[in-house]
């Protein structure tokens, strides 16, 4: 379900304005002319920094919202104001990870020279271009929008948000869905003359009934479509499971237990552990390294081609001297 980033930009700004008149908000933001009319109509666009500054003036805690978006806030977020040109550039760099500029240009349809300038902070993206690049780098622009507004109230965002929420619920309820989606991208599957029931189940080592259950849910939620004789992904989405902390904990536990089961069975994989004593400062350094590793892992996955293996990565780092229930 493709997003129209110009309409999304207009809807976002209109929702920021709320019940205020365009003229009144234009004056409050320090403009002598009715710039809100030009922004909402798409005749002229503010920069991303200017929209975030407007949100800040309207009592949105932009830095706090971004902390929530990232869960583990990147170090640059404390010293840098995200509503400035430098802050927007740093945010886009964070989302980009190690994705090449050429790949971002391909995903967004933007000039690679423009993207390079936006990432360097030597130029500022128009707000729709910011949203487009945000999605191209992370596939999470609707989660970003949801920090400020209920996407269901934005005509340009509502259909995509409802599909994303349906996918999120499906991932909570049927954890194997993520792996089944991955199998559909495998070169071996796309080379099959037709979909063969049980082929996915055999590849993943799951019951055939589980394969069919996942395919049924994916089809109902619009994640896959039948094209010719095989299933294909209808769209790519990154599902942020942190929206429901209890469900996310259960999902993490499910994948951790699967790793334990594979370890018990002597399955191939990297199963390592280390128990050690460190200083509090070095524990924080290890936490930062842990987060950096996972960001780099996601970046490699985003660029990897062709798709040949389905991988699960369980990464754990936790203090043993803070057991559950300790006051």
C-alpha cells in the first residue's frame, strides 16, 4: 500500500494545527503571511526542521518522542536538538545506518546528490522528502507519525496504519509469520514452478498446519498475494513490536525458547555465553556496543541479496545481580 508523502505531509501539518486557524498558527510561528495555507495546500513546503520546531512550539516534546521511537536512545540525541538542521541530518543518518546513498535514492526516487546533502546537513529536505527518506531508510514512517497523531485520523495514513496494526497483531499471535515471509523471498522459493504445500514447513521445521495458518493470516492482512502459481510479498514493512510491551516480552520469550530448543537438539548456529564482572561504566559501554551491533545487523540484512537463508538472531545482555523482584 504505497504512501503519498505529499498528502501525508499536508495531513500531518493540518493535524498539528488542530482547531486553530491557519492565520493564527502562522502568526504564532512568527510568520507575517498565512504560510499554513501554502503548506497544507502543498503550494509550498516547510523543511522538516521547521515542522519539528512548530511541533515543539505546540508543546510536543520532540526529543522525548524520539527517545520513545528508538527505545534505546542513540547518544547524539542528548547534545543535539532534533528540531534543527543538524538534528534532522543526524536523525536521518541514524535511520540510514549503513545503507548506501545509491540504495536510498533507488528506494525513494530522490537524487543521490540531494540525499547526500541532506545527510550531511548542508541542505534541508522539504517535509515530504523527509518523510519519504524516513520510510526508505527504516520502513517505519507511520510509527513516527503515530508519535504525534493518531494515524487513523489522517486520511493518507489510515489505510496503511490499519494494515500495519493488523500485521503487528499477527506477529504477536503467530511468531512463525516473520520466518514464513522470509521464506517467500528466498531465491529457491521464487524459482519453484509453483507453490508446493509443505515446502515452507519442511524448510523451517514446522508443522504443515502452521505453514497454512501463517499463509492464511498473511493473505487476510494483505501482506502477501497470489501471483501466478506462487505467493509474493505485497509490500515490505518493518513491524515495531514495542507498541504492546507485554506482547513484546512474550514474543521475545518465544524466540529465546526456540533458540534453547535448537541448542538442545544440537542444531547448527552460534550459541555462546560469557559471565563476567565489570565496572558500571564498562557495563554501559557494553550496552551501547550491544545496541550498535543490532543496528549494524539490521543494516546488513536490509542490503543483503540474494535471499538464501532464514536466520534468527537472539542477542542477550543482562545483569545477573538485578534479579526479578529485587527492590
